[in-house]
C-alpha cells in the first residue's frame, strides 16, 4: 500500500490555497462571501466579481446559490421588449434602441426576433 505524500499547504496574499491541476484554488472567507453577495445585489456582474475576488465565475455563482440570492434575468424585460418593438416600428435603429434601453445591441436584436418584429 502506498502512502500519499503530504505537502505543505500553499499560501498566497489572498490566503490558503490548494493545488489542483497546477492552478491555485482560493477559498473566500465568510466576510468576503458576504461582500461578494452585497456587491452582486448592488448590481455588479458575475464576471466582474470573479475578477475582483480572484475566483472563477462558477465559484461566484455557487456562492450566490448557497446564499439563496435570486439571479438577475438576462436580456430585456417584457416592458423593455414592448418599447423596443415600438421604437423599431417607428424606424429607430437597433443601436439607438440599445443606447436608449442601456443594453447591448445583440440583446435588442434577439428580443425583436423573439417578438416577431424582425426576421432572422
């Protein structure tokens, strides 16, 4: 029977890490998780939070799920889609609609296609 070699724990400026596939894995403290949740509820994106806390996007999502945080819907709301359809019918460009609604032009296009106001 072989014995597993015990290595000293890896640490960096963020705290204790474990090694897996040559990539350090950072564990967030409960205070950091609380700040992460507060930041998300304040409107910061999952991608931004992953970068800010030095963890993977999936880690951010798992912390949000564990803390029973409802996830924001991607895309436009029903009211925003109705507004986009109205503006598009009035001859306004998708770029201008996107700027008006504060979203990406691709979201506007996808919403217009889904609403039947634009062909694929």
